[in-house]
């Protein structure tokens, strides 16, 4: 993982390890990137008079969610309850905009379904899941 910007602890046997929470945070970042890549072309098809107001707020909310996840990765706050609450708030804000656009007829049912799936996956990947995995995960062995 030379492209990742996080420090990975090394086990005394030379094996890299990472906590399950860090891996789920990286999954949330990846899903958030997918959501942004899906959202940008969709927003460009909104009614012209709303592109500079409502769609801008929707994009800002999605970008703030992505930035919140990136900040949590850099500052290693994935287990912090304040971080989790703030991220949950961001996800709910984006959900509100997606739902409103669907009610106004700017998103089709298929688009709403795709957005809901991505946001649910982001939310699920951020939920504490200590019961699933207590020990660190072995990612790969160091080659000597």
C-alpha cells in the first residue's frame, strides 16, 4: 500500500497489521468517492435555475462528508465518538438532499436507489463493529 497516507504498524514478525476500524474507514472513503463520482454528472442535469443554489448545497454537503472522512483518516479519529456523530450528521444531510431531489422529480427511482445504496454502505461501514473482530487484521507479509 505505498499510495496510502497512513502509518501501518509492523508486527515483530515483520507482518503489517491494521485495525478493522481503519480498514472500514478506508472503505467509507472509497464509497464516498464513488458517490461523488456518481453525483457530479447527475447534478449537472438538474433544472438550470437550481444549479447554482440547491445543487450547490447538495454538492457541498457531499464534499463535506468526504472531507470529514479524509480528516478522520489523517487524524486517526475513527474510534472517536465525536467523529462518528459528526460523520453521521453529514450522511443524514446528504440523505435529506437526495430525498428532496427525488420528491421534486429531479432524480429517478433508479438514481434514488443508487444514491441510497451508496449512503447506506457508507453509514454501515462507519458503525462500530467491535463484536465482529477484536484482534488486528494481518494485511500482508513483508517481503524480505
